[in-house]
């Protein structure tokens, strides 16, 4: 899937200790997942910037 955003900076991209890898922790059902994987959009519709300091840097 193409993306304008990196999963590494996404709020939903978290480390799962059970799988010992990073996963997308967005709460979606199977239909949403299939739609996301088969869609040719340029950016993930669930992407949320996980950088807590982004707003603060803009204010400086």
C-alpha cells in the first residue's frame, strides 16, 4: 500500500510484545482491513501523527 506517511510515526503503530514486532493497533474489523489493503489510495485513512511535540515545535 502506498502512503504519504510513515507507519513509524503513526499513533497506532505500536510494539506488540507477544509478536515481538511493531503492528498497526487501529481497531478495525475484517471488512475495513480488506478495504484498506485493496484500496489504491495514496495515504492511509487511519494515519494519526503520534508526535506529541509537533504542536510545541510549531509554537517555537
